[in-house]
C-alpha cells in the first residue's frame, strides 16, 4: 500500500520532533556522574554488578574511579599497593562500562593528598625527596594524629618544582589512562594545604596561586598532547574567607587566585557538601565547565540538582554548556558503600545522611526532572 506524501511527511516530522525532544532532555546533562574508589580485586564482580544494575538504569554516563596506587603498574612497580588491580580486573570494569555507555575517568591524587593520618602514600614513601615539607614528621599511629596541630599537618604534598616528580607521576598517568581507555584524567588536587613552603629550597617565596596554576597547566598540557582532558576538584579555586565557606571546601592559602590563571578547558568538580553554596555559577562565570558534586546530605543534593536545572534554564548560550553536569561522590571504600546501599550494614546515627541514600534521592530527583522535560 502506497503511503500518501502528506502522511509520510507527518511521520517524518513526528519522529524528528521525538528525536529532538530526546536530545534536548539528554543535553541537560553532559555528565551524570558517580565518583568512588576503584574496587580491590576481590570486589570487582560486585562492582560490575552495581554498574549493570544500578548505574546503567539511572543513565549514569561518567564513572570517576580513584585508582591512586591500586593497580599493577608496569612503569613503576615499586609504587603498587600490596593488593591491587590487574590489567584483567580493569578490563572487566572497562567492558561493563562500555556496554552501558559509561566513560571511565581514572583518578590519581596529584600535588596534595600524598598522605593520610599516620600513613604516607606510596609516592612519598618510595620517593621521599619529592616531599614539599620533609621536616614535618608523620605521627607514629593514626590515634596520635589530631587536627588542628602545630605543623598544620592534614595531608602531605609533593613539591611541584622538584625536577624529578613529573617524570614519575606522568608515567603513572599515561599507564592508567591507557589501560582504562580514558579520554580524561582526574588529578584530584583538592585540600592542598602544603604549597610554597618557606623552607622548601625550590618553592620558598613563590606565589602559591601561581604554583598551583602552573601545576594545573603542566598536567593539562601533558594530557592535551594525548587528546585527553584534565578534571580537578574545585575547592582550591574558591576564596574561603570572602565566601565564608572555610578552609576545607575552599582555600585559606591564596590558591584561589589561580582560577584566573588556569586553562579554560579544565573541567571543575565542585564539591560543596554541607550546603548548596551555588559555587557552580562562579566557575561557569569564569569560563569553566563545572560538575556539581554531592556526597551525604540528600536535601543538599536535591537543592544542587534543582539549581543546576535553574542555572541552565536562565543562562544564555555562552553559559549554558558550562553547567556540565551532576555527580554523586563517595569517600568510603566500594565495599562499605555497597554494604550500606544494599542494607547489609546500618548506621542509625547517620539516619538518612548517607552517601547511598543521597545517591538514590539525587538520581530520583534527576529522573523526575527528566520526565517533566520529556512531557513538555
């Protein structure tokens, strides 16, 4: 039976409109993300199950995995954790994500977070000469670590001006981005308290903002040479005093001035956990793409999702695309998260203020707003 031209035209218009509507809804998010530590080898199967059964149905398209030294590096086997992922383990994660349209962005903490409590990270443990302040000694046990303390010790940093540090860390970056088939790399760079120390023979007297910006530029340029993007946390680029946000989710040591010095193609992961400070607007106004990040406050996450949509809705074309997406971040191990998510463990003291509940509430809200957008 021959279809009349007018009916055929109506069919084409209908499906074109549906495709456009779908594209418009999807374009609300360039990034629907989830950030967590990479699983240990014995947790890979459970994590793959979570990817297939929980991330994929929620249309998560970006998985930030904190790998650090949890991989059997061939370039620097001396930096491996005692138990770490093999290439075969990583392949299982990559295949699960490929099947579900999820991009993996591996993370290795660069610059800061080179120690935790009484434990020195592998980089400074193996290469102590990279330490920005070797005169600050780590406490013997975790119980002895207290904040605040006379040394201002939270986490150690490497010296960005040490002539040998980038050769080592870029070997790791190249290997991990290759094995994860990644188009982007997350360098961390949050909560950097030690930088430009007066006793450092290389950094003393230098502007901390310039030091920070130059390290961002150095890492970005290395990645750009391989057609890869740099992602970082945004806290060091916010003035903690002027905003009242404080020294954790923002900066007290003047690194915030680096926001005007770093390349505009760096993606900012903006974590504001205790309240919705709407700092995403600040980053977007500065010309940077920004991913708003939640953690363990479900109502804050809902507010962040709503403000993300509102910001895109009222922005012109120059700003709209810089509101790049939303991500849930998890700061416990995958085992702890999955046990909480599936109800194997319960924390009555936390109530609903858990990362797994925030994950569910946040993506439920995203789903509601998506559905509303589709019906318009």
